[in-house]
């Protein structure tokens, strides 16, 4: 069995040059092969550090995903700045079911906390299979995680540091509780301190992992708005709760809504309706083949998509099509466009596609 040793070493060697490491993987198809073609300073020290990390990973029950792994989180794989390596602790399944990322200010109002708690509870009640993602920070982040833990909903914390520590330490209890119904997921090796730029970097994971991103409360500047921008860049559906014009903690949300960057929501029901989610969406069903072969001019992948769409009477989100068919996102998007042109498929708001009957 191959180890992620060279993937870890490559991520350390080009820690501030992510795009370069991604290009190398794309060109050489593996980190080990890319490593053999490099002539850079500090290569041996990075390889030695990678070996130390691999030993630590094995000793502490850490799971590792690399870009060449088939089960690398498929939503993140779509992102142009996806992490080269991911490390997780706990029961993390970032490709299962529906994922909603919830972000907001570190100093929420009581209304903001209540909105977050109700959103999480109502999403679970309506959908069943949903995972809540956030950054584990003070305020809206930890409120979302606590609500998920309270209602036995999977939750994934995305820290801006290695898995050998918890920051802020005050949230250690929640991090431990989350391990049983989710866990922690990071791109950083052990020993990595919560350095300020890493908080911005981790926001792309919060955005990229999700089907939908919700901003509960935000001032007119802050990390949650950075996450919101990234969600838009990744073609994720963005939602925001409105607030009074005089409320400082609602200015960011109001601006997102006013600029039409985000959908206005007042409850989980609004989000679910926009996304056209149902409990059926959340649980993949067996593939039916009755539609296969009906259109001889279509490719096998297009017929597979039609089969999936036939199962979902109310439509299905493109991300779920990617997951269920195990096809690349770009291939699914291209095939859906061609099927639309053929008059066989109709696109709906929120990334939903439905079979034309």
C-alpha cells in the first residue's frame, strides 16, 4: 500500500505555492513522480519532516486524503485551489449526504444565536441526512457546532492549525464531542500554529465542502464575508439572514442580499425550498435502468445522468449527481448542458436539474 509521504513532502515544500504543487500533480499524476523531477532547496528536510508526520499520523489515528485518492472530497476537488492533502480526526465523511456551512460574526446577538440554533435543528428535521460545517471559532461558528451536537447531527470543524491542538482552547469540549458524529478536518500538519493567514485559507475549505453556505450575522467586514465570496467563486449557493439597517452585525448580510450575491432567508424552509431539497435527495437511491438505451445518440454518461434524473421526480442537485455517478463535476455540467439543448433536461434555480417528461 502506498503512503502519502511524497504528497505531504510536496505540500511542505510549496507551502506558499499551492497552485504550483497542483500543477505538478496534474502533470505527473502523482506526488512521488513529481518529486523525482524536482531540484529544489530543502527537499530532503521536507521529506524527513513528512516521514515524521506520517509516523505521527499512524500513531494518532489520523486519516489522510490526497488528490490522487478516489475518495478525496468530491466537492473540494472541483475547487481550483483545493488542498493538496487533508487530515481528519473522528468520523468525518465529507462526501456523504447534504452539507451546509454556517458562518458569521464572532460576536453575535442573541437573535443571531437563536437563528443559528433553529436553522440547524430545522434542517435536520426536514432533511435527516445533513452535515453542518463551520470553523470552530467563537460566535456563530461554535453555536452551529453546538446545535449540531445537541441534535445528534454530523458536524465538521475546520481548524486553521494542525490536529495536535485545539484553538480556541475554550472549545475543546465541543471538538471532542464532535469526534463521535463528525470531527475535525484540516490541511495543516501537526505543530502548525493558528497563524492569521491560515484562517483565511481555511475559509475556502468551509466554502468548498458545502452545497450551500449560510451567513447568519456579519459586520460589513470579516472572515464570514471572505467565505461568502469564496462560495460565490466556487458556484455554491449563498444565503444570508437579513437584519435591521441599524444593526452593525447585520450590515454584511444586508449588503450580500442587496447586491444579489446571496439569497434572503428567514428560516431553514427558505433554504430548502431554494435548493429543492427533500429527504429523498439526501439518500442516494439504487440506479434504475429503464431509460438507458432510449436515446441511441447519447453517450453512456448522458444516459446515466438521465437515469438518475428519472429517479428524482422533483429534480436533483448537480453536486448529488456528481457524487452518485462518480463523474467529474465538469463532465456532469457539460453533459447536462448538452441534454438541455436536446430538450431532455431542464435547469432550475439552486443548481437543480429535472427530467423533461
